[in-house]
């Protein structure tokens, strides 16, 4: 599954969700729904939960994966372009984040077991 996302919007949604994910190792769940939505969620037993969605160009089957929010933010803040591509092939497969315009930047992120 591949999703092209607005980088600034993605950073904003991940930061909000990370406030609710501190109890669970900063894990945020990403659900990819073709053709055009990525849902971002996180839960904290004492605080509550966060659910938000972001428009995206999603290609491939529906998919769901969890990543550490801090690692996602490290990557996304290092990319200078307006749009990023996030690719993953399964719940326990690594994710690949690339700059949509500059193909020289590649970030591999391992999923969390939830």
C-alpha cells in the first residue's frame, strides 16, 4: 500500500495523536483506505483516545499498521518537500517514507506490535 500525503498536515496529525500515545510506547495506528484517506489513531487508558483522518492518494489494498510517533516525526521534519510517500506491505512489515519530489531521501521505519 502506498499513500501520498501532505507533509505539514501529516506532522500535525501525528503530533496530536502522540499526546495520546505516551502510555503505549508512542504508538500511533495508521489505517490506509483507498482511494483517498489515511486515518490516524492513538489510545491512552488514562487520557482518552484520538482519531483523525487526512486526505491522501492511496494505492493498493486497505492496510493498517502502527509506528512509533517520535520516529515518524523525526523523519517527517527532516524532509523539506511539501509531499511525502509512505509505503508498507503489511501490519508487521517495515514502512518506507520518501520525499515525493526528491528521490534521494529514504527512511525505513519498523512497525510496532500492538
